[in-house]
C-alpha cells in the first residue's frame, strides 16, 4: 500500500464518482479503478459499492476514509515541516552564550531571528567558555556566542569574529587613579586587581598574560569573582581596580569610571563558535546571518540588500 493508493481512494470516496475523481487526479479512469481494486484486495474488504448510478461507501469504506484523511494530513504536515526545516524555518536551535560577552549582539539578534523564523525554538544555554566548547564538541550545542577560544581548542573550533573590543581599567569614582586620564601597565600592576574565577574563566588569565607580556611586573589578583555582577560590586567598593573589556560598560554603566591603558593596544573579540566538523542546521545558518547583520549595524555599517 502506498500513499497514492490512499489519495486515489480518498478522491473517489469524496466525489462518489470515478469519472470526477479521475479528472481531479488527472489519471485515466480505468487506471484509477484498477488501483482501487488493488487496494481492496490488499486490505481484504470492499470499500466501495459500485452501481450504474454511481459509488457509495461501505461501512468499512467510511471508517477507512476517516483514517486515510488523518494519514494524508499527517503526511502533508510532515513534508511541510521537512521543507521548512530545510529552509531554516522550523526546528530547535541550541545556542550557548556567555552573558557578558554576548550582551550587545545576542538580544537584538534573537529578537530579529524570532521574527524571521517564529517556528524555530531557540534554546539558550548560559555557560562558561570551557563548558561551551565541550558542548560544541559533543554536539549538544549547534553554535555558541563567546570570546575567541584559546589555542588549545582552535584546531577543532571554527571562530568567526563579530565584534572587537579594547581593554580598559574600571575603578570606583573615588579611587585615587580616577583622577588620571590613562594608566600604564606598571601602575595597574601596583594595585590589587579584581578578576574572574580561574576555574571558570581560563581565557581571562590568558588575556592578562598577553596584556602584561611587555612588562616585568605581573598583576596581583586580590579577588576572584564568578561573574560580571559580582565583579561590578567588588569594583564599586573601591578597594581594587579591574581590567575589563569596553563591553563591560554596557553592564556597569555610570556606576564606575574607565581609564585607557596607555601602553597596551590589546583587545579581544566576540563571535560565533562552531565545530569545524559539525553541520550547523539551516536554522543555525540563518541565525548566524542575523548575528552578522546585527554586528555590522553595531559597527555603523550599512546592511547590503540581498540579491
């Protein structure tokens, strides 16, 4: 039994006339009659009563018509869903993100994507960088929005930069260094620093190593925080300063002051992380396109119309 047998039977059962059903299906009437007979023989019951006046349904035919309508409806829905999936308009998309790095690009991209693909369910996973990379590699995540991965995993992870941010010094308004316009690395290293957790933010300390590579003095981390919110609270207390991304201003606002690092041009990038060997779904590709568009708009670039 094939779907075409069910479609043929449904057409005849609804029209109650082989001639009209054949015209509707665009098949020859003898061929249609033969297909219905084959169906009845396979099932082992008569579905139709034939007479010179037309066709009527048997009790078995009435029940079978109800069932075939449901089956054909489900088949059509399945085809529609698969086609929508192939267009990136249906399915489920698992996206890892680091709250602080993604604060600028993720909210507008998510809003635009949900408008463009309302039938795609986006599942967000708030993860530290190490765990995000692990989940990308084991296939739990389709993509991630994070800082650029460190060299140890760069061979397995493809990273596409969206935004780049310089580093600056964040400190309380009443801190003595707040009177300066900029700070040197030696001045920064002379002060206790507020940093992020070594366990959860490995890349943060690799970035500090890069920043202080040009001077002999190394920074002294006085407090390790589990996230941007606790880091902000520690900095507001005024007992220490912190090296942060310019993006940190979006979180802290005017609660802190920020000073340029005069002898460093180090910066870091935020972007899309995905595995080199993994296949991102069409919905994932569509989401990546929207992330790129948001990043261009944030840089003040005009979006080129498609086509």
